[in-house]
């Protein structure tokens, strides 16, 4: 668990820099945002939390739906997925972002091979249908 003073400083920085987004979120949502923010700040190695917040908010203000659409489009166009697979991947990435397991926009690209392999196990292709 993070230091209460760090949580307070994060709250102040996020509220100051994003009064329309963070400032209007409910208690549960703002708590989750602070937790994601502090994890990203700790990993960044930066000294100034306020300066880091300026950069981080630019990423965090993207909606989970937007991130899912980005992942879907990347899978469909870049990985030659079927539309159905790309849709499922986009929803998977949305979930990871919403739960804080995904913190950087393009980090989802490393997850795609495992997602595809797991999906193929769950939805095997009938060789007779392929012919």
C-alpha cells in the first residue's frame, strides 16, 4: 500500500491538472485512478510527481473504449485478425486497462500472441470447414 502522503499529493496534482475529468469522478473511480497513477509514477523513476502527472494525464484521459478501439484496429489491420477476433481483443485490452493491469497504450501489442493462442484453444477451427 502506498504512503498516504503520496496518495494526497497524487490527488492534488490530478485534481489541479484535470478538474473536468478526475475532479468529477466518484470516490471509487478516483481511488483507482490514484492507484494506477502512483504505480506508473513509481515505475517511471521521475522525481517530480506534478511534472509526471502532466504527461500521465494525457494518456489516462483516453477512454477505455478508445483504447479498446485502438487495440481492435491494430489487431485487425496490423495482425490480420478476423473482425471477430479483433473485437474480442479490443474488449480484452479495455478490461486490462480498466483494472490497471495495462498502463501504457502500446504495451498491449506484447499480449496479442498469447491472446490469439488462448482464443484458438477456446475456439478450435474445424479442418473440414477450411477446405
